[in-house]
């Protein structure tokens, strides 16, 4: 277990003791701030008709952060190790492949959640100046962060897989981005199927698991759907398992 924590500290240091890590946090903070500026300009003096967390998730900036953050955070996890030659050295130490994969993934998700902390500051500002009672409700804020965490786990595990498949950071980022956009686009397909063939068909029910929009809408309102949670956890473990298999196959090459 001590080996795992050593690996985790090593990966966290690569994020928080590098300029690139703080550039990523600054970029996410900028996009979060821009989204709230757009919201306040759009609404003006009109009263809020929904909790601000629910309004924020529906902005373009929210989904842009999700789609761009995962490839940028995960592209270096395995690709940089192999490009610099340190991956082979790491694999010759007394660490298991599973420990390496989990340490890198856990460091990525911790960094990812830290990058979302500025969102709380924006909610405090809205609560203070607009007296918006639902802005800092425990249920709405907790639900939104749970949704951000679960969706982030899926996209980051997908990014880990892309990084494990490539020796180039840019290639890993592009693969992760394309796969993420594909998963994101299934939400539009789910909405189209729901409007055309209705809710009773198996196709609609199957695609509903990929409907990130409605699922995040529930999380942003403080409503936790266990079906969505099971889907996100299952998808995360699937992508991490595939990453593990890729790492194992490269160890013996």
C-alpha cells in the first residue's frame, strides 16, 4: 500500500508542482467565470427561475470544460512516460500494473476536482449579491459536484485509455477528445430517439443511459438517479480495465 501512495504523490506532484497544471486550473477558472458573466448579462435584473447550478450546467462553457479538461489532464499520464523512457523504468520496479493505473487515474481525478473549486466562489458571489437562496443549497451544490465527479470519472478514464494507447501526448489528447465528443454526441441521439419513437422502446431506454444532458440536469437540481450512477461507475471501471490490459500488454513487449 505504501508503494501506491508513493506513486500517487508522484503523480500529484507532476500536476501541482508544474506550470502546466496551474495553466489548466487558470483556463478552467476563466471559462467558469465567463459562464457566470454571460449568465448575469443575459438575465439582467430578472429573477432566477431555477437554481443557479441548474442554469450553469446548461451553458456552452460547462460542456466545453468537460470535453477539453479530460484530454489535457490525461494526455501526459502514460504517453509522456513512454516518450521520455521512464515508463520502462517504472515497470521494472516492484509495482503492479493495477497500482500504476489507479495511481495515475486517482491523481487525475483529484486534480480535476480541485480545478472545479472556483465554481464555489462564483456561487458565493451569486448568493451574496443576488440573494439567490438556491445557489448554495446543500442538495443543489452537492448534486452538481457529484455529477461533475461522475462524468469526469468517465471522461478521465477514457483519457487514460487514450494515453496508454499512444506515445505522443498530442495524439493521446486528440484520441481522448474524439472519443469524448462521440460519447457526448450520443446524448443528442438519445434526445432524437426519444422525440421520434417515444420512451417505451428498448432503443430509447438503451440510449437514455448516454443522455448526459438529462442526467446532469437531475444532478444540478440535487436529484440523484442511481441508474445514472451505476452507468458512470460501470463505464469508468470498463475504461480503466481496458487501460490496464493495454499497460499489461506493453509490459511484455
